[in-house]
C-alpha cells in the first residue's frame, strides 16, 4: 500500500512541494526555487543529503534525470515509477490517489 501524504499542509520549507512513498520509504520533492524553478530534487527519509534523483531542465523542457549514488542501481521500472510520482507531487502537491482505473478501448 502506497502512503499518500501532502507536505503543503504545514510545510516549514516553502520549496517543499510534497511527499510520496513506495510503501517502504518516504520521499520528499523539493523545488530549486520559489519562482519558475528549473529543477527539483527528490530525497529519501527526510534527509536532504540522501538525494534520490534531481530532474533538471523544467523551464526548457530539455529534461534530464541525475540519480543519486545509492539509487543508480535501481531497476528501470522503479526509476520510471519514482520519476512519475515525483512529477505528480511537484506539479500537484501529492501523488495520484490509488484506486480503480477505467480504460476505454473504443
């Protein structure tokens, strides 16, 4: 079960956009600046030194993900999931709600 938390409520750091979890670890998304940030970073466990990924190039749409030392060896599927969650939190303040998804094929 993925825990969904929003850090916008009562966030002490104005650059913190929100949090998400993979069920084992808690991740925090932090913008590079308050006005027109060009990047955001995701760190683990409330420790800003434990950088999971930095996504840069937001203003130019020349996106680049730079993975932290302990996270480079993570699988491609997990990395993709992590980036997707981080983008949702960066833009919306929280990850998408878990639940049923409807798909229409026609």
